[in-house]
C-alpha cells in the first residue's frame, strides 16, 4: 500500500505527564475500596480462587492502562503509516505466551490443577465475525480489553461503546444456531495435532516472520525504524505505580497475568462472554424469554447463577477498577461528557459490530486472538487474518465519522 493511499491524519501532541505530586484522590479511594470489598465478598461467598481472579483482573486493568496497550491503535498505526512497534510488542507477548502455555496445555495440568485451552471451531462464522469485529474496533475506538480499561480510565465515549457492545453480544446469541450451521470444521488444537515442539516452533517462526515484516514495511515507508521498537519513550525511569510503562512491560505483564488466570480458572483469559451474559440478564429483566434461545438453553445454570460466580464477569469488573486506579494514580482521570454527534454514532455502530462479531468468532482480541493463539487454536490464526482486514476497512471509515487516523503511536488504547 503506498503512502498516498493512507487516510489523512491529524497529528496531536502526546499527553503531558502529570507532575509527581498530582493524583486523583477521590476516584482512587473509591476504586481501591471497591476492589478490596469485592475481593472480600468473593472470598466469603464464592471462594479464594474467584477472589484471586478479581485481583488478577485489577492488575490487568492497571497494566493495560499504564502501558497504553492498545490492540486497536497498534493495528491502525501500522495500517495508516506502517509504524509497527505495537504489532511487534504483540508478537513478543504471543511468543512468551506459547512458551508458557503450550507445555502446560500439552500436559493438561498446571500447579496440580487441570487446565484446558480456548480452542474453537474454524469456519465462516469465525471469519465473518472477526472481520466485522475489526471494523468495530476502529469505529468503536477500542477492542474488548481496550473498551474496558479506557472506560475505567475515564473515557466516557467508551461507555457508549461498551453499552452497544453488550447489546450486540446478546443479539448475536439469538442467531448463533444459524451461524453455527454454516460450513466449518471442528476445533483444532495445534498442540494436540502436531505435538508440543512442532507446534511451538511453528508458532514462534510465524511471530518472528510477522515481526520482521513490520520492520521491513516500516523501513520501506520511512527509511529507518524510528525509536526503540519495544519501549515507550519516557523521560527518566517509568514509575511502576504511576506510569507510563514501556510497551514491553505491558506485553510481559499481560502474558504473566493470563498465565495466572490459566492456573486459577483452569482456562485462559477471556472478556466478551460476560457481555453476552450481562445483556441476557438485562433482556430477561425486560421480560424477554432469553432462556428459550438455543444458545442459552445449553447454559441455563450460567444464566440463572449470580454474576459473582462468573469468572469473566469478575475479571472484567476488576479490569475497569484497576484502570480507574491507574488513571487516578497518574492524575489523568478527567471524564469529558460532551461527545461529537458523529463520534457518538460511530461508538454505537462500532459497539454493536464488536459485540455481534465477538460471539460469531468465539471470542475477541483476547479470547480468540491472544488466548486462542497461545492455546494452540487454529481459529485464533483465522481470527487474526480476518480481523486485520476488518481493521483496514474500519480505518478507512474513521474519517467519515470525524475520527482521527494518527500516524504515530499515542498513549491511548483507542
């Protein structure tokens, strides 16, 4: 793609770091109190593992916010201007992930507990769902994890995206039988089909190839690789609690926290199944007989159980609160309630596409892409390809909604 084909971009100056003495005391206090009370409640009513998973969720929110680890912005910057630092960080994250996950999944045990990967069917629904999810990423302004942590960090537009995300998710569950009837093959685990070492070597080779391609593309466009690809430029040493973090810190933190999720929950990190559950419960409250839908008829116990028993719900709420802690510590929690009309429309449309696409594709950028690939699932690779093309299309649509297409990375998950 030539440079002339890229959409026009409006360059903005990076955020000015907050002074060492500034932080947002009130939201920080509220967030910490809710985290402590939530963990205590889960410990008393569900159990220690659920309480620990809430803590893991909070740490994920902190890491996502401080590293500004955005899947959406990383892909957009590469599509628009071939800057590949964000994509290379994702490849490092995946490489460390398969090195940790594949041996545990091949053995089926981790720290004495049974573990399984997120391995799903490969077919038309995954390809189409990932494609429209990719469009939704660019219009909604974030992926699944990005929506949670930027909303928690005070981005009011992302609250709109999240609400539409939930609606799209539950609507998709009504249509799942039709999508599942389309051509597909059964779930394929590369670890089981190929064996541990061949699967590990093949995945590492693909990550390396993608990383090399981003270096080639960036150098071809700009003549050189700008900056240190795996770190974020900061003055002095980044503060662990106040941020910002180098991008590589975020990549490693997400892998290790996902590994902790595998050990505690018995399966990798996921995000969007909770959105469908929240939407289904809301529909039930409105008198809609969601329980009769085939998708939910198979999960009646989940639908009727308290949300505190749902691992994904607990972790999602932890991410929101963890991001609120991070934003408050950085002194950057300052919600802006005025949203331009076109941007608001994009948030609604993008959120609906995100929710609908995530269900069709058996996951999002976390459950299908990140956790899917490090689970050895073939569907994770199909998701990556289809979602990337969706991001290309979505990036082209952004200017029609008055949304920026930046050509340099910024400290934002959007």
